[in-house]
C-alpha cells in the first residue's frame, strides 16, 4: 500500500505543490509552508505575515 503525498498550495503564487518534491519550504508560527520555487520562498521569507494570513494550508 502506498501513500500519496497530500498536495498543498504555494501561498505566493497559488500553485499546487507536493511537499515531498517542493523546491523550498519555510516555517512560520509553527506551520510549514511549501513553495514551487526558490523565488516564491524568498518572497514569503521577506514578509511571511502578509502571505501566511491568506494561506489555505
């Protein structure tokens, strides 16, 4: 039996991301956010409160 990774949404661009293969991740207020690219991760890290507030994951 295999487990499929649960998909999450990149809080910057809205792209669907598989946490197992995400280009980057960041912790903020006890939650891990996953990103499709390093560029999205850098945008998040510059102002995490702005993007975390609208994240649906």
